[in-house]
């Protein structure tokens, strides 16, 4: 039977909520589909004659696969094929050249017998059923030639080297004379902070369905970047990009792990070609801890000093972060120290420490989340040394311009975040002495930190078309990670065209749609959002042009500028009764003439301003004086993120980020066995994330802010700033409660005993 290349997808078309205005709280247009189980995720898609694949992973961290005995697996009922390094199809050489991260990563595609880390894919079993493929994978007998893996961070520091770049910036920076500033300052602080290895655990694990139709490949893949997956897969397989289509209407969380196409995506396509059937490969929960990225361990050395007035006299931030031996990927933790505070004497550096581990990757606010823990903890320590309140200390070192790039900010309303957050938290009632506030058995502590994340925008394309039923189809190859893109882009179109949301037929999540960048870096609203805004404006212009040039239109001959689009009608601005409905206009024209397409690019402003979101987060903890148990009891976060486009989904984004910050401070930690390189807690039973009982009421304040420099939409990005600063605020609160300074995340109660 031939597989249908038609996407099996249901498109949300907006609720009957009349209010699609930007800034309002339009409910998720895809909510009903999700609640009714009709929203299909990658693994939900089906294909005729579907076969199931299971990935087998290496049980050594370094060496070679000497042999794989496949006899028992192949003899198991229903098993179709076992793909190993010894029989896998050879892929064209150089298939990785020129593909940049996040699309281009170092993959393990069974092209040789080398093993570089525990958990590396070393075979793929394909069977009639998922159960048969999983069972047969256990029947494979693998013989290894083991080598001693490098898993010792301190020892591997001897091999530390700078990355080629850190998130597009130089890995190192220096200005002024930090050593001199430090030596002569009134107050000094120097310490090392660490953040742990973490693994992304979205509810939806990675999954790929690969369907070949002759030489054309369709992938239903859980990804943040359909166009990136298409590029990776086509280059690795050596086929034209036009022959590959990637579809992904819904994503059950991603957080950076799905920004890159990992090995299993290409392996699924290879396996499907081998067995000449559609193949579905679902990454198992335990397999999330290895071959699909992680947030690497960081060790950050901070050296800060302040003069007698509490002004920073020196700031150094030096980062060592693990990476894989097969790929350099840097967690750019020191970038924020370059610009956040006013200081003339600053030095930062990033060094990679290569280990036999899986390749690290972007994880929510890569760099800023880990870096803000170290910097904002150190700022708290220095503030105490200088005898200055932590908020006051930050205000004294506030900068109105980007200190590193010497550029004005596109907008910065951070002072108001401090003020509004402090007021809501009642910060002024804080006793400056640590360990001095007790309530029954609990030591009560208050801490705060600055939050920041870059505001990014990349070029994005969009297409809009008036349909004969009067609805407008809007297309953009972006994605909804669960973040609200379906809703937001519907809203942008509805707001621009002054139509109810139900009249917007949005299409996203398909590489056949106009190009959009990776949905990462908190840039989808600014990138795809501004593209949808621009294309809807272009469509309106197009429709007005058609009407005024059309003898059959009541608007024939009217000056273009006098025509407006209101309530689904084109009408004369000075004589609203003169006009026609969109349906009437559409009825007289062929579909191809009722459309617009734009490539929206960041304007020249993008080089003239430094662009970041800012915020301030305040936390109360209660620590059991005898048991050391830590409870977060209050959080107030105040953020300046440009225009808040959707009050409901935007709030959820910030809340989710804050919750992850709590997780970073108190819960998450992938424990790697130092002998074997295996993650000992590769499951959600032992890899702790917060549950409802761990999260107090969170008070969110979004301060009003205008910023037109990222685009007409005015949004600065909201997906990642929420996690930044939170871990430091909690560590600062724990210190304030107990007098104990914990510089290694996560804080477990034994550190307080
Ligand atoms: Mo985000 S870590 O850029 O998906």
C-alpha cells in the first residue's frame, strides 16, 4: 500500500472568542483539540504498513563495538531488520559540512564502530510491533573493545580549550584592568560556583515517523525546527532538500533539546529505507538521558570587587563547562557578566572540558540560567561584604547602556522591575542579618536576583491568502512547543486584519510552509510574529488594490488611503456604508490573486541597539532548622519584556520559567557514574522535578514597556527569561535564612546540616 504524503493533521481555527486583540488573553485556539485528544503529536501519526524501531545504546563510554550477534533478535517473531555499524548503509562523506547548529550536530549514524559515550546509538531494531522491536533489542549480543573513558572533569581540565564562539560572540572578553581594580578595591569577593548536568524531560519524548514515497521522504518529527531537520536529513542522506518534508503541528515541550535533529531522526529514515516501510522510532524516557542533548555541568569562577561607594571596581567570570569528545558545544554562562552591570574592568572566558559524554545542547536560557546563578550569587555575597542591601547594590551598579558593546538598549525598564517587585514582596521589611528571622521551627530567608535574556529576532517568511469563505489562511513554518504560537499568531493576524480569531486559518509546523527559524532563543514571537504581522498588512494592501481597481466593487476608483478593513468589510473610511465584504471581493477573484507573501527581516535597528529582556525575582524560603528541609514559600517576579502579546499564554511562559528555576535550585541533577559514564537516575522517578507541592503561589508583574526596535509587534521574547535569576535568588534566600552559602546547585538538605 502506498503511504500518503498528505499531512494527517487537524488545524485549530480559533475559538468563537470575539476578542483576538493583541495584549488580550485569548484562550489557546488549540486548547479544545488538545483536551479532546485530537491534537496529534509526532508519535500519534500513523502510516499504512507501519513498522516500529527501537534504538540500542552503547553500554561502554569509550572504545569499539567489536561485534553484534543479531541471530537471536532476527529469529524473534516479527523482527524485520537489525541495523548495526556492520551493515548500515554508508552515507555520503561530508554530509555535515556547512550545516550549522542547531541544525548541524555531530551524530552517531552507525557509520563506524567507535563508541564515544555511554548511551550512544549502536543499533536499530525494526519489527512489526513496538513490543517485538524492544524485546529483540535486548536479544542483541554486543561485544566491545573497551577503552578507558575520560570522565574526570578535574583531570580533563588539562585538555580544556576555548570554543570557536559562544552563542555568536567571542568566547573571551576583556576591558580595563580587572586585576588592578580587584587589588585596590575596598570590598572583594572570590568564589567558585557549579551547576549540574541536567537533561531535558519534556512530557513528549522525541519521536520520528519516517515515510518514503519512492525517493521522497516525509518525516513526522518532534522538533522545534522543521526546516533545520529537513536540512540535516537531506544533507546526511545526500538527497535534495526538496525531497524531504518535515511535519510537526504540535510539540509536547522541547526546551532546546528538539532544536537539533539528533541521531534517531536520521536513523529512522535510514531504517525505513532499508525495510521499505514506514518506520516510527520513539525515544524512550531513559534514552532522553544521553543521545539527545543535555545541559552540561559548569564550574564558574567569579571574582568581584566594589569600591567604598558600592560601585563595581572589577568583575571576572571564568567558565569551565563539560562538552562531548565528539563535539564542542559551550554553555555560554559568562556572557551576561559582560553587559549587565556598570563596570570598567571586566574579563570573561569560556573553556570546554571534553569528556566521554553525550553532546550537550541548548537548554532553556542556555548560558543565562547557569551564568545568572553564579553572577547573582556573587553579587549577593559582595553586597553583604560591602554592607549594602542587595537591591540597592544592583541599583548602584545599574547601567543604562550595554557596557560591552557600548550601545544603547532598545528598551530597559529594569529599575521599575526592582521597584515593583520589591514593593510587592515587601522587601523593605527584610532584616539584613542572615539567620536572624525565625518562625517556629523554620528559618526564614529572603533573596533576590536580576533576570535577563537576550531579545533575538531572525528573518522569517509568511504567506497569507483570503479564502472564498471570507477566512484568511496564514502560513508560516514555525512551531508551537506548547508555548502558545498557534494562539499568538492567530491573534497577530486577527488583530492586524481586525477579524475575529475564528476567521483566521493558521498553518504552522511543516517545512512545506514558508521558512521560519528554529523556535528557540525566545525569538518566535519576534521572528514569526512580525512576519505574520507584515504579511497580513501586505494582504490588506493587496485586497484594497483589487477592490479600488475593480469596476464591480462599490469601492471602484476610491483612493487607496481612504479604504479601511473593518469587521470583515472593506469600506470607505468617510462613508462606511460604501463597501463590500471580504467574501464578496473573494467571489470575483481567482484564489492566486488574493494572496501575499513576505520575507520579514530584522531592520537596521538591530545593529544599533543592544536588545535584552530584564526582570527581578524575589524569593522567600523556609528552612527547617533541624532537618534542613527547604521550602520555597513565596516568589514575586517582575519582568520587562516589551509588549506582552497574550496575557494568558505569556503569563504561563513566565511561570514555567520560574518553576524551572526552582527546579534548578532544588531538584534537578543527572548523576553520572564516574566509572562508567552512565546516568544513574535516567528516569522520572529519580530525576527530580518539582511537583505542585513544591511550587508556592507565584506573583507575576509585567511592567509596561514599549520597544519598537525588534519589530512593529513590540515583543522582546518571553520564553526563557523566567528561569534566569531564580536559582540565585533561592540560594541567596537560603543563605539569608541559615547563614550558609551554597554555591553548588542543586541545594540538597544535607548541605545545610
Ligand atoms: Mo530554547 S533552549 O532556545 O529552545
